[in-house]
C-alpha cells in the first residue's frame, strides 16, 4: 500500500488562509496533477473541514472523511465514508478492500496525523507563486522526517511541482 500526501502551498508555506478556505487559489497545473494522482489512487482521505471546503465528494474516488460522527444532512452523500481509525488501521482496511494507493488530502491535522504515524511514503507538493502572510501550515506541529527529492517541474504559471519520497 502506497500512502501519499498531496498538498498545495504558498511560497510562504501556507495551505490556506483558514480551515474554511477553499483551494480555488491553486494553479491549473496543480489541479490537473491532483486529479491525476488521486484518481490513480482511487481513494482520498481528508478531514471534515477539507471535505466541506470541496462542496461535494470527489468523483470517481472513494472519499473517506475523518469525523467523530456519521455525516448527516448536506454532508451525507453516497460514496462518502467516515472514520476515526488510526492511520495504519485505515490503510490496512483499504488494502483489504483492494486499494493499492491512498491519497491524503488535508488539512493540516490529517497531514500531521499520517506523517506522525509513519505510514506516508510520498509527498506531492505544489509551491504556488503566492503569499498569504498568515494562515494554516502543512503540518500543525513539529516533525522530524527526512525526504528525498524524486522530481521537480516548473510550470508555465510559475508554480513548482515537487515529488518527494519519505525516508
């Protein structure tokens, strides 16, 4: 099972202005890569705030949302599962169902939880040519992980697409 993080950041290191900030600020190249790698994985994992900023589930992918209770009302849509499982347990469950890759799609609490648990194999990061000045960081606490750069690509919009392996 390959577990990867997909995230877009401003040049000053923020994934959003606050927990309700939608990712509409990212480049078309970031959106294209996000769709490509998450559809390849077939399953996306996110927190409830990230799920709500999307406005709807991501098509053609199992959407798994970390939430202490079942989704109700407008949040309850077929094809969306909720979980409170530890990252390793969730990945084992998804592997048992035949998934080979899992995309972790935010926010910072979920990114941190998966990195801390030691299950993340890759990071796909997009550095966008923007500055927010303040906001939410990729991780919400200090970590000590080493990475190996696999690839980098400068896009026509000035974004930088990075792929890292976690050592």
